[in-house]
C-alpha cells in the first residue's frame, strides 16, 4: 500500500470508530426507560369538604334508605395540587323522616353522607344532614291567637334539603395520594407502611 493509501486508511478508521461509538450511545439511551416522576401527599382524616345538594329531598316523599346526590362544591387541593375536582359526585342516604301534620306539626328529616364516588373508587365521608319544617313555637302560638278555630287544622311545613343547599362533609380515614408526571392523582387508603408527607 502506497503512502496515500496508508494516510486514507488512517483517517477512515478513527472516523468509523467514532461513528460506531455514537450509535452505541444512542442505542443505550433508547434502552433506558423514561423515568416517571411521582410526588406524594396525604389526604387526612377530618378534612372538611364543601358540598352542594343537587336535588331537593322532602320529608313529604323521602323514605329511609333513599339516596341523596350531592357534588363537591370546591376542588380539593393538597399543596396546590388537585386531588378531587369540583363537581365530583358525593352520596348520602335518608335515615328517618316524619311528615308534617295538623296543628302546625312540622316535618322532620335526618340523613347522613356516605361516600365520594371517584371513578370506580368509593372514599368514605361522614356528616349528618337534618332538617325541620319551617316555623317555631312563637309562630305556632301566633296561629292560635290570630285564628283559634283554624289553628288545630293548619298543617305544618315539611322538612327539606333544598337543591343548591351547602353542607359540609368530613373525610373518614387517611388516604395516600400520588400524582403522576401529568398531575393525575391516585388515591389509596393509608396503610401502616404507606408514605407519610
């Protein structure tokens, strides 16, 4: 091989080695899976939620066991990160009712919250919802003074949870929350070995 051939070979061999090294580096980078960043927090027992009643519930028609539909009225955040969006459905149930009666007897309604429905997951919440028909002792006494003949037959008012009424609910147990890189929250009941924020 003449001098020119040796010089060309000397130039080609290092270039080929560099190109092979670059290809190997790219292949190695592609083989490493992308790391999904996660952050963690705690949805604590006792966290207070603001809820809105969606449909009116009246002691005139409600029966024990009847479902009550509410919604989360404000988004639930932890350290500025979304856990549950505004509008997330919340459910309760009627415990007991008493219709209004004659002589101004007012209706009564008692109910309790049961859970938040987060997709297929149920997150237990607690909270009592009670209502008493409008009126009072002074109102009843006034009826008797102004219309003593009519008063014994005058019906009282039924108790109502009105659509749009705001009530509070409370988270019943600690839950761990993790957020993926896209900010989507995953909520799981806290275990003894769970993360602590």
